[in-house]
C-alpha cells in the first residue's frame, strides 16, 4: 500500500503581512501532479490544514478545491485537525465526505475507530488521532493516571484497542521528544508538551504533523513530513518535500521523499547596501522574485532603504540592521524578540522578573490552559 504523507498546510498564512495563498494553491497543484504520477492508495494530511481556527474564505475555497480534486481521483484521504485548526469546523460534513473516501477526525472524544482498507497482504488500519491535550484525554479516561502529555497520548492509544498482529498506521499531531522545532511553531515553555516516541511502538507507521522541518523520530517508522512550503526564515535551509510511504507485508516499510519546488523561495541576505545594489551581486540569481529578508551591515542607516531595495528585490519582506549600534542597544524585550516568542514564554519571563524564579511545570500548564481557553472563547 502506497501513501502520500502531508501535513501543516497552514492555508491562509501571512508572512510579514504577505499573503502566501497563491503560493499555497500553486504547491497543492504540484502535489496533485505528484498524485497522478505516484498513484498512491491514499493521501494523509496530519493536521494544521489552516493557519487559524477562523480561516479566510479564500483559504477554505483552496482546500475545498484540493479535496474535490483528490476525491475525483478516487483517493482515500485521511485528515485530522491540528492545534491551529478549529476541530468543530474541520469536522463539518465529515460523515457525508466519508462516503467519498475523505475521512476526517476533528474533535477528540475518546473514541478513535480505525478506517480499514485491504491490499494483497491483508488489512491496514488507519487510526486518526486529532491534536489533543491532556485535559481532553482525562475527561475521556477519568481512571487513567495522566500527569503528562506522554501519559495522555499513551492513554489515548491504549483506548484504541489495537491489534498489533495487523498493520496499523497512526495519524497524529503532537510534539515528539527530541524533534527539531522552528520559530514558526507554537512552543510550550519547559517542553511540557513532549510525547515520548515509545507510545507509538505498536504502529507500523506514524504520520506526524506539527513540526515544520521534515525529520524522523528515531526511525523512519515515526516521521514528520514537514510543511510543503517554507513558513519562516528559520526554515530557509529546509528542503521541502512530500513523504511517500510504502507498506508491504507486516514489518516491511519503505519511506522516501519527493522534493517540492515552490513558486517563490525564501532567501536571507546579509550585506552592505552598496554590495546588495551591485548588478554583479544579484543578476544571476532568482532573488528579484524570491521572498527576501535583508540584514544591512552598514554602520549608518541608509535613507529610504526599503523602498530603494524593493526596486531590485521585488518581494523584500523585511529589512533590519546589524551593526555596532543595533548590537549595543539590543534588549531581551526588543520588538523582534517579543514577536518571536509565544504568550506563555512572555508570561514566564514576566513571572521570573517579578518573583525571581521561573514558573514550575504545573504553573506553566495552568497558564497554557488559561490562554488556550481564552483563544477558544474568541473563536
């Protein structure tokens, strides 16, 4: 059985106030062309379909077109909600779409039933576990000893009643301990959301979403496929791809990647203004059309530098300076530093300044729950 593993589409995302929706629509068409070439038996989308719980109408249209295109190709599609998605909205129409081969798991209620399909080696069970927090698992399994995220996911997996003699594929959206994060992902202070990879021992393949860089978690059997596009400049060196998974008989697994070429790449440039404006510097590159972030190393500010540089670098997203002045005035609370931190991290910094010590794991968890409740109420 051949599967394409996708995740973290983040449709509707804006980078430095640039809409990436046209780029996202472009890359989804590339993925459809790959579906036509590879002819998989199914497509997995492991959460974070949208960048927010209330996505723009245009983003919903793009995803709807993508699903219709997959269904018209007679693809089985396995979708879960991620932490950026509204689980309720993702679930709308799920029972109707199930009849078209589009299987969606939105809100977690403790019941995860497999979607089972057979090939020449027998059944393959697909378990769709949407992004879930310990509080939701405690509610579903009040008798289970749940003190951590690992305990919660273990309880959720134990509650599935897996037959380990058959082939089982899990689709999940969590942070596995030891994985590499980027600046565009939501981070819990202190690593409280870590899940130990051992809870996935009974699965033949675990299709993970949540982290943006493609990577294995100990082995290729547990894998993040990464985003189809670069969503922050911390991902500049990433090679984006689609993960292709082939399941043979029980215990046989082949995983490979197919690269994805974006409509516009992300580029970081660090030079003086004079160097950046030399035709010999930029003429043989794609920088004029790429999305660019520039760090000027001039000691003196260049008047109207953003406008002038945009005459060459059409998609210049961000401009900053790195010189003696900026390094001497850099502060922990600078605007750029604040922008890169999560609300929980900022709260933790404030707490430590006021109390002279960092928050405990219990306090961090409490603040995380409060902030998430506020966010959900605002949806």
